[in-house]
């Protein structure tokens, strides 16, 4: 049994979750309700997080003690290729405003969410936190990645210059309830679930999947990340980012096959070699997180079943 030392007590702290309507934000909100009844959220129609003046006014008025930045413009390879300016500029504005206003209003602890896409394209496996900034990024998502890297370094800078308790997590590829199932701009798990579901409903003989199927990826259910966020807020205070994942990977070929089984699609899976694969291998080393007592709990098969059941009730109706 690891001797864990709680460095920060969340009990009844006032907590602001930026991006509470997204997949990660909603899961985090549900998890933190177990810790505090003082949780702030605000719809982006009422507060544009890209607007520094109004973000500063909101912080001055509400004075949260804890801030979680789960707000970001996100999307898959297709979206990153089409909207590079949007992905870089919007994410920089959002995170810079949140971090700066947190400092100016005296926030006690801030948690910033990075992404595993920030690691170099050619990276030793499994990927350790110290591999950041050691090589070129994957071109298909570099705009989003550069923004996230800047956010991590900004949190580190505030720790270094002002001794702020600002931490950064690097989650692996996510899926789960409340995911974005847009046919063009969703990530791999949601995109494939939708594609196989529609093929089943329309009795299609085959489903096309981008790439060769050879790349291997790590996928984590969003509920595990929400638990990690809560855990790390209480038990982690280093300025260095920390990986959050499952420590397990699967080929896109086998992942697509697993989704077809979850959806109960009986047709053929065809891999489109003309489409990009992205990184060939990406699996996080989570030994740093597990060494302080955090472990993922949801296996891939059950997590995908849970996600598809939710989508049937909320998306495919």
C-alpha cells in the first residue's frame, strides 16, 4: 500500500470548471460533486473565455479557490487540417486568460489539461514525461499541440516565478459519454462508433476506416480522467506535467474490430490506405501517476459498451 500524502484538501472548496459542457468537463463536474457543493460553471454563450476583459471580471466577482481548465477547441485530424488558425489562436487565448486571471484573483490551485498529442512524433515507447520538447510534432495535430505545450509551460512559469500551485496533466486519447459524435470533427472512438452504427442501421456491406490499421493507440474512458483530476488536485503539486492513461495500447485494426462487435455490425471492415495514419505508436508511461496511488479502473471493452449505450439513448435517436 502506497503511503499517500494529501497536499491539498478539496473539501468544500469553491471550484470553477472551465469547459463544463464538454466530455471531460461533465465527467469532472460529476466527480467533484462528491467533494464540494461550491462548484462554479458558466455557459460559453454567457462568458467567452477568449475575452480577457470579461474573464477577468468573472474571476473578480466569483473568486474561485480552485480552477480546472477543461475548456479547449478540440477535434480530430480532419478538423486540425482545416482550421489551424482556430486551433492555435483560440486555445492560446482561452488558457492564457484562465491562467492569468487565476493568478490575479488569488486562486489556490489550478489544474491544466494537456494532451498526449504534444509529444514528439518519433518518440520512445512508452512515452515518459521527460520526452516533451525532444523532437518534431506530428504534423496532423501540431496547431493544437503547440497551444497545449504553451499552456503547460505557462503553468510551470507561474510556479517558478510566483510559487503558484498550478499543475498540468497529460491525458491519453479519450472516449466516453458526452463525447462529440460529429461525422467530420470527432475523434477516433466516437467517429468509429457512429460509422459502424450507421452501417448497421443502413445494412451496409462494409465500413471504411482511415489509414492502414497498423498504428497503435491508447484509449481511456473519460470517467477515469475525471477521477485522476480529483486525485491529482489533492495529491500532486509538482510543476512538472504528469501522464494520465491506461498504460495499454491497441492497434487501430483491433480497435475497429472491437467497436464493430460492441455495435453488433456484421459487415466488412475496409482500411483506406490513402488516408493518413498519424503517429505509428503512442502509449504513455503512467508509472509516475501509479507511484503516488492513482490507477485507471475501466477496461476498454466495458468502456466502449458504456459509451455506445449512452449514444443510443442520446445521439442515435
